[in-house]
């Protein structure tokens, strides 16, 4: 059985007196890609932020690699767990290459200048996301899709063992969504762990594991290719989607 790299117990998040997340037990398997899916307001982003220690949990515990996440030194945690959030911005006049270099900060000493390994990691990440050609362009001159690829490169440049991505396919066209899928599979093949929130159900169904949320609770977790996952998806989306098996993979269409 695959060992869990992220676990949560009795995890609760309350906002303005309303509990928006209630997860008694969750284990994210290491070395696999888990996609988090569910309807709007299900608590997907809240869960990811709580697991990344970016959102204070009112109750419960999150462990990263077997240790309480709050016990990690901030720099060590940032080297181990990389984050890509929704609609992230930055200084509009910052060059794309400099944005990606921010992902190397956890590896550098205080006020230390980037070294050869940092520059190599940045180039590798930008080539992997096909944004190296505009490395010298300011962030403010990039389209939404181009910005998203730069931000993805920043997360990849960390070279963390665990990557949490909240709607990483936002603003990406179909070919670059396919590139993202190849990148994730390469990461997992190298032993990394990926946890991603996805609204694109057909893409999510290609993950190793599916985590289905509704109303701030985990409805189902299991291998994405199993009928139980499709049944859970049908339930939380009120049976308004249909599943079709095409060319060896599952796709969804509205009923």
C-alpha cells in the first residue's frame, strides 16, 4: 500500500460561524496524482489551503511526511511542498524569469544570490512549461494563459516532493492542458506527489486517485478508473453529467 505523504485528522475550517470544511480523516498517497473535484462551493480550495498550512484550521491536525505541518521550519516546508494558487499575480513589471526564480527562494540563503543550480532549475521549469522564449518579458505583457504557464514554472522550479495546485488549467488552451498532463505524469513517474483541484472532469478522471467533495465533506476517495468514482461524481453533480468511454479513457458530457 502506498504510504501517505499528507494526512489530515478532524480537520475543520469555520468562517463567520459557518463550518465550510469538515474532514474527519484524509490520506493523500505519496508518489501519485490525486485530483480534487466537486461542485462550486464544495470546499476544494479551502481543503488545499488548509493542507498547505495557508489557512488556519479551527480544529484538527495536518501531517506532512509524518510530522505536524506547523512543526516544520518554514524554509524546509517550502522546499518540500510547492503551491500554485488560483489567479495568482505579481508585480506587473517583474520579468517572467524573475517570477520563476521566486520558486528558488527556499533553496537560497538569506539575501543570497541565485547560483548555477537555481538558474538551471528555472530554465528547466520554463522549458518544461514552454515559456522560456519570453523569459525577458514583463509579467504585465503576458496573456492569461502565458502568465499561468509562468506561475506553473515557478511551482516546478521549487523541485518539491509535493505539489499542490488549485485549478492549474485555468486560462490554458487544450494543447497546453495536454502538456500539463504530461508534466504531471512525469513528476509522478519521478516519485513526486501531485494534488490538484480541477474543474475539468475529463482531465480529473485521468488522475491516479479521485477525491470527491461536496458540502465541505469528502464524499469519496479512490482510484479514478473505478465505477465507484463515477457514481460519486454523478451523485454530487446531481446526475446531470454522463460518462463515455472513448479511446481508452473516460470523458464527461452534460446530459
